[in-house]
C-alpha cells in the first residue's frame, strides 16, 4: 500500500518539476534547456534513494536464508517497536522459509507448476487480469500524456501542465484512504465498484472533445480526468500488487509475483508506445473511448475470474482457487440478478445461492504478516 501512495507522490512531484522549470530560458548553445532540466530532475530523488540504501537494514529474510539468525533479529529490531515484536517476526519468517522448503517439488520446475497446477494457474489468471487492467484502465495515458490530452482540449501549454499537476495531486491524495478501505471493502469489492466509474468518467472525458465551446470543453475534460483519478486511486491503483502478493501458495509465491510484475510492465510498455499513434489515428475521442471500453471489459473479467482474497487463511485461499474457472464464472454471473433484486429493486427474501466454498474454522492457518515477510 505504501508503494502506491509514494509512487503517486513521485508522479505529482514530477509534474511540479515540469511546471517549475517550464520558463527556464535557453542558454548559448543549449536549445530546449527547460525540458532537459525536467528530464534530469528525476535523477535527484533517485540519487537520494541510492544514497540511503547504505543506511537501510539488510533484508531479514535474506539473512535467515543464509542461516544468519542473530543478524536477522538485529535487523528486524531496527524496524520494530519492541524486541518482542522483532523476535516474533524473526520466528515467523524462519517458519515460512521452512514451509516453503518443504513445499518445493523436488525434481520439478516451479515455473512450470505456476501454469500446470490448476490452483496456481487460476491465481496466475486472476493476478494477470488485475495487472493487465492496471495498464489498460487508461491511467498511464493520463500519467504519461496528460499535458498532450489537455492541450488537445484547448488548454495552453502552461495551463495543461498545471492541470496535469492537479491530476498528480489527486492521484496521491486519494491513494491514502485505500490503506483502510482495501481491508474494509475487500480487493474485489473495490474493483467492482471503481471500474464502472472509471469507464463512465473516461467516456465523459472522450465525449467532451466534441463540445464546440472551448471553455466548456476544457472544463468537462478536466472534470472527467479528475473524477477518473479519484475512482482509480483507491481501487485499481493499490489492489493489483496487494492481490498478487497473496494469491499464490507459498512455494511459488515469488515466481507468481514475478510473473504478475512482468505482466504489468509489459503492458505498460504497450500502452506508452501505442497511445501517440492511437491519438493520431482516432483523435482524443476514440483514444480515450478505447480505454473506457476496456474498463467495461475489465469489470466483467474481474467479476468472473477474480476471487476475493481479503483476510483469507492459507487453506481458504487454496479452497477459493481450487474452484474451477468455469464454475466460478457461472456462479458470479448468476449473482448479478440476485444483487439487482436486493440492492436495486430492494426486494425482500431474495433466494441466495449456496456458498461457493467453505473451510472449517479449526482448519485455518494464517501465513506470516506482510510486514514480517
């Protein structure tokens, strides 16, 4: 969760640098000094991070993997409030490493089991969907090309940069509440709520380009982008990495998370390299509408293929992802009219479907905390 909050903060600071450096004049023999400084300003926080790496404690998990138990405890003691908490988390990590070692299939490639074992394959499908949709929901066409989009709507260059700063600040401010809402409403619940809103607001943005009056047009375009960002930041912003980190069983969790991360960055590349051509071929209306339509597709994909993982034990996660893909999809589709009857039509005594999966309370085992891992 902190990753998303501070990534959004970094994006906002990038827009601050763009606006602050825009009026830097060229020097003798240097053309485009302002954009060169904008690009170079990203190196300043990178240098600060690299410098502070030398002051960070070594990874307790890595130290325990090397058998350096005392060093792992002392490393955790720097990160915990009390020695007791450090000792507890040292024990948790050690037990997790032992469990992972027991679960590793001898003589088999784990990367193959990520896709050949049905339980693992369903987790990979769900994680792949949320990571794919993190890019194809359209947020990065705004993060990368917001100034261009705002200029297309009629903003001046400086006004477009200022409007982009507004996007960055909203993205950062609304990422914060997800720290609490993600465990209150659940990962799946947040996405099923925010995807229709993101689609609606992107359609609003795209259609606004047909408004002939300039002042009205730029106002509606900015409104649509800002409302889209408010919907994105607590939902598809933080959920994909959180979900991917907990969906896989312990023995392939590192490979599963690697697969999920590779998925999001591959489609990040696709989005960033294709949007300028999309904008030129289909104009802002079609380019923005393309991603609005993908949000509708994403809603259905999440509804059918992404189970909830909030506060589930290891056994519950195995039960959830052991349900066949077809059965899960059909169950969730049958749930739509039930939801409409209960929450839209406000009908009483609506017949519910039987539970899709159950795990006895005494059989539940919870993995180490995210902080400990």
